């Protein structure tokens, strides 16, 4: 009888320990879910538009690529990088909604550091491209900056950085109303 009592008591202790572990795991999962929920409901400040988890801003001022880059940094972001075709189409729709046309605009890509090695202003290599046919062509050896909505195909083109264009800025995280 003693052995049975010890066995049952031992089994009860193990069950209680497992229940405590289960409760701790669920508490952690609840906190993770809450953090994910907060991330999913990220909002962008006035003048910025949320697109696929980042905040974008179309800047209608005609600036050189370098001035546009500094302007985006002044606003706490950088010239926009584009991660996929869905994001590109959403940025195009943002510009269309604000201007009623597909305006050419600066994005944050350049090959200024190394010819034919295109990087975003955030330092990352291109993972997605949408070059127009025959681009980038580095026309006259001076085209080192990326514009979007070029030609009837509304694709990417390399252009002289001193040209004046509107621009698109991006912020990765942006909280508040």
C-alpha cells in the first residue's frame, strides 16, 4: 500500500509540474501573440502610407537624387527600396492616387560606389528588380541613380543623379498617429 501511495504522490507531483510548464509556455505564447498583434497594427504618421509593413511617403518636390536622399533622411527614413512586385505596384498606386498619373520618381537605388553593382541606400543589394528592356545602360557613363515609372512600361531606368525628380521615402517602423 505504501508503494502505491508513493507512486500516486509522485505521479501527482509530475502532473502539477507539467501543468506549471504548460501555463508558463502559454503565457509566453500570449505575449508573443500580443507583440505580433502590435506589429500587425503598426500605423504610419500623417503624410505616410503603410504598404506591406513599412511606411512610404511620396515627395512631390523635384530634387536631385542626392537631395532627395538627404530629404528622406531628414524625415527619419531613406529613399525607398522595393522588395517585390507587389510592393512596387502599391507604390505606383500611391503615386497615382496623389498625382493622378504615374510620375517618374526617385527610388533609393544606385551604382555610385561600384559600376553595375546596384544597392539600396540602406546598403542592401537588390533582391528584386524591374528594369525596363535594355536598362540599366549607364548612358554616356553618367547614369547611376534609379528612377521608377519610366516609359510606357512604368519600369525602372538608370538616370543621371543630377536630374530633378519627385521621390519616394520609406521608414521600416513608425508608431503613432
